[in-house]
C-alpha cells in the first residue's frame, strides 16, 4: 500500500504540478534567447537534428520488427498494422502510461495470448524507453555543438551514459519525465550551464511525441521477442499441475 500510494502521489505531482509549470520555465528561456538574438540561430542548428532523430528512431523499430518477424514480409506487415494505433496514440498523448491500454491490445493481437501481453507491457512501460534515449542523447550532444563546447571523448561520455541509463529506470511515463532525472546528470557530467539546460528541456518537449511513439512501439516489439523466447516455457508453467502437500 505504501508503494502504491507513493507512486500515485508522484504521478499526481508530475501531472498537476511539474508538467503545467514546465512550459513557463521553457518560455522564459525562449524570451531570453530571443532578446539575446540566439533563438533563430539555435532553431536553424536544431532543424536538421530533428530529422536525424526521427529517422534513427524509425530505423531502430523497423530493424527490430524485421528481427521479430524473421524477415517474413507478411508477418512484418501484420505486426505493423497492429502496432500503428499504439504509435499514433503515443504520438498524440506524449505519455507511455496513457498509451498502455492501446499497446496492450496491440500486444494481445500480435502474441495471441492476452495474459502474457497484460503481464509484459505494464512491466516495461516505464523502463524500456528506447525512443527517449535516442532523442535525448543526440540532443545533448547537439546542444554542446550549438554552444561550441567540445564533444566528450568515449571515456567521459560513458561517465554520463551509465548513470543516465540507470536513472531512466526511475522515469515516469509522462510528458517531460526524462528531463526530471537527466538534467542534473548533464550538469554534473557534461558541464551543462543553466542556459543549455533550458534549451535542451524546450527542444526535448518538441521531440518527445516521436520519442514516446518509439517507446510504446519498442515495448510492443519487445513483447513479441520475449514471447518468442519464453512463451512456450510460460505456457508450460501455466498448465503445469500443482502438487499438493500436507
């Protein structure tokens, strides 16, 4: 009960306090950069980054769908048709948690096992956020490039990447959830200034619909792969007779 109540209060705080305030925070930085004559320059630099991020996200889910369908075009098309509603819902709601019912229906059709789908999708909704990982990582490096800061070498980047990967396990599937846990890491490990933090917070919200859509689609693909590997064992366990003891 304590854990459930804590989760409920945290979600209410994010939904009712943090998310409504975040646009005001971002708008302040937008006005600041416009006053300093930097806004158009930043938008021009980030324009191409947007297409790179979306292309990488689509490539990522397409490759994993090909693996899940084992190269069978008809199976690939079947999976895509079932996952499109979840992708569109994630694109419009910008929330993996809000898209979970639609994603579970897609998984039920793809797996043809409703119980397994209703087990795996809720378990991955907050921790398997590959779309957000792609967009936020590229945006972080692009922000450093936009401010003429040298990009980190592999060693220094891994000092950021490992805590970031671990921190994403605590991210709630709500709009802007990644920003909450990732900005302090950018400041500590990559030397971000408050101005850079404001820029990446604003830009990330523009990228977030496509990141969320990739997240929920990736969860649906993960369910297919996981079921393909462990589904038979799961069914055997489900039908295994229970031994009664005194």
